[in-house]
C-alpha cells in the first residue's frame, strides 16, 4: 500500500483515498453525541455527488474516511447544481492561467546535418517551445478577465482547449500539475468541498463551545489507495480504529464507525 500522504495530493476521479485529520494539538473535535450526528449529516450533505463512502470512524479527537472520487462528469454536474460558482483566485492564477500559457514543445523541424557550432545552435533551436496560434486566440479572449471566472466560465474554457491537451489522464499523479486541466478542476472542487465541510464543523464547535482558534491540526490529509487490497486494508483499519485506541472492545461496541 502506498505510504505517500500529503495535504495537496490530487483527488483523481475514479480513484480511492484514505482521508483523515485530527484536532489541533490532538485536542477534541467532538464533545458530545450530537456533534457526531451532525458531522455525519453534514458530511453527507456537503459531499453528495462528489464522493462515495466505503468506511468511516469518528474518534473524540480525529476521524478516518475511505472514499472513492466520483466521475468527472458527475462532479462538475453536482458542482453546478450546488451553485459552486466561486473558484479561488489562487487556483485560477496558478493553474487556469497555465492552461492558456502552455506551449508546444519539440517542434518538428528537419534540417541538413551540420557540424561544430551549427550542431549546437540547432540543438538549442529544437528545444525552444513555440506557442501555437490557438493559444494566442485563447489568451486574447480569456486572460484579461479570468480571475473573475465562475465554474461555468471555466467549463466553457475547458471545452475550447484542444482535445488531446484536455483528455490526458494521469491516474496516479502526485501533484496537481500532472493532471489534465479538466481533472485539475475536478480535484480542486472535491478538495474545496471537503475544506468547506470541515470549516463548517469547526465553526459550529467553536460557536457552541465558546472557543476560538483552529479546531483541526491542518488541512485534511489523504493517501491514494492504488488497488483493491489497499482499499480492503484501509476499510479494516478504519473500522478497527476504536479498538486500536482502546475505546471499544469489538466492532459492535462503538457507535461511530461504519
């Protein structure tokens, strides 16, 4: 099973992940039974149409989830229905602009054999990247106002990108840059939805408990599960977690697991 865990690991459509987080300084994130109920209720509300759940465990100071990311089409459609229109400007500056600025590399140039300095000059020339004409057109059309773009605008932009550029798929990407533009957007939507859900739980706990400050340790962590054996192991681990921490004696003695 992969041990790669990171707060920025892309959440790729159709792939399984172990999602988890704990309280800041290992403090409580649940204080009473109603907090557990509300967490599960809001989790289902926020993530409906984005992920499928296979296991969960809620412990007093941390939680675990095993999820599968839904398809690209399902996620974008759900985001449109839930009026997920506000896309972070940092995402647009860092990733969406690169969709437009991306250049073709290694132009197909044929030339007679040369020697010495001409060889070196030709080698450098063939390594140059050349912006294609369609990029110039897209830049003029989209770049001046892209920071203000909503989800609908970005979907329209994706439809204008060349098919071969948009459909490249890297299932096991470690960084968002390795995904196609379409999957970058979908990964962002799922991650942002999780972030908003956790923020809503933190806000609720702070308001009802009269506390301030960060409830969770950091942004939620995730591990990519590469094959069915990984998924099976994580589901077993999650459901066994209360026993591991000495809270329950068996699988049926703790209320807050799947």
